[in-house]
């Protein structure tokens, strides 16, 4: 669907926040769902890019800008990594952009969930921030979630995003950076391991999103500790709905079996994936 850029701003030296005013887009979404985005005026690269939805808000009528008033504004966070994101970084408010979504499945919260542990690395933060916000909304209502803990990891402090979101959700936040510029120096699994191996009074579920190496390590730790883990998998894709077959990941089964990140995911039971 056609939409317009509401804003496109730098939130750290390496990351940007893009708001897309899309009148036909749903006003709500589930944490883990994603969108496919492509600048309308760009011919190269031709294919859209997939981004997790960070949040959606409705811009009130009579705003400062006429473009997208009273329309849902879909927010994503992104890092400039190639031609596609370089094109996005040059977009200005009012320019046309194509957006498709929401796509994919989402994180699920079991009815007996007592403790939620959220893990994110780098640009894997947006769906985890969205999940924290949704957990905060239902906490102490439908679910008796006693503890909400978030583990954030990155190479440097510039890779640690959405701290305010997690604080507003009432989460306990644990930070690791590889260079020690913020939080504990080391890898995210270094501080996650003691949390998972400690006996828990109520059911604990782990939710993770980040680079493949981090997800594989977190999945291994979850299996070692007997904790269920839902992992949002990142993959390059061209369509977003299963037509191109370009985002296949190997899953456990008899012989070689595959599932599509866009259609079957992006959220999987971590025990299902061949890491």
C-alpha cells in the first residue's frame, strides 16, 4: 500500500527511527510481526526490505503536517547496512513509500506465565520492545506476570536501544557490551546464564531476537536449562508472504526439512530450528 514518511530521524550514531503514515494500515499489531518497505521512487534496489514493527500510534487530526493526519503511523528502527537502508536514510517527511503488512506470526504468552525474560541484540530490539510494552499492558490483569527482565547486548553502547521503553514497562534491565562501554563487559549469555539456571517459583518463558550467533547461543542455553524459548529469526526475503521461497531455514525432522521465516515465522520455538 502507498504511504508517506512521517519522520525519519537519527536516534544514535548508527541507528535511525522511521515513521510511516499509512491510512489503510491496521491501528494495532502483535509483537513479532513485520512489514515490507520500499521507497516508491527507488528502482535499485528493486526489492523491498523486511523490518520488525516497533510500535504504531495514530496521529491526531489537525496535526502540523497534512500528510498522514488521522492515520496510523508505523514505526521501525533500522541500521544502515546496505543500499536498501541507505535509500531509507535519505527519505524525508512527505515522500511516498510502499509498505506491506503486518506480516508473519507473533510472540505468544502462555496463560500460566509467571516470569518473562526478554533478550535482544542490536537491531533485534524492536520486536522485544514491542513485546515488553504489550506485557506491561496486560500485567496483573489476565496474566499474573511477577517478573519482567530484559537482557540487552551489543558490540558497543551505540548498539543498546530502547532503554526508556523497557524502564517504562517496569522491566529489570541487564546490559552487556563487548567493549565494556556500557553495562557488563562480555556477551549477553554471560549474564543470562545465571538467571536461567536459578530455580524459579513460577513458569518462566524466554523471548529473543537478534543476530543468528546470539540466537543460537541463547537457544542452546534455554535447552540446557529446560526453559521454553521463542526466537524471532532474522532473514533476507523478497516478498514477505511465501512466494519467493528465499527465507527458508532448516528445522529439525526426518531428513532435511525447511520452513519459511516470512510465512511460518518469524517467531519459532527455538528447539525447532537447526542452529
